[in-house]
């Protein structure tokens, strides 16, 4: 969940530990103050991912960028 100072669209990208893009979640152009993206553990192609450590990058068009990592459990 991300809260912004001004309304804008948000994109969340999920990467595996090799740095490969696994999934992209977006607010589909909705300019809002609060965004919540929930990852279902699937790739952009609909394949189920393996449990493990993944990285995320949350970004906006105005240049805000937040990164981190998390553990995906099955």
C-alpha cells in the first residue's frame, strides 16, 4: 500500500533474484492518493511462481521510486 502527497498513477514491478521481471501491476492510469497492489503470485503470463525471495519497485510518472524485497510463500 502506497500513500502519495498528490494523486497520480502507480506501477509496481516484481522481480526474481536474477533481476528478471516477473509481473507488472499498475493502477491503470487512476490518479489517486492511495494505491494498493496485491500480487497473486503469478507471472504476467499467468504461470504460478516458486516460493522464494522477490524484489519490488513501486514507481510513479513524477519520478518517485520505492524498492524493497519480500518473501513469497506458497
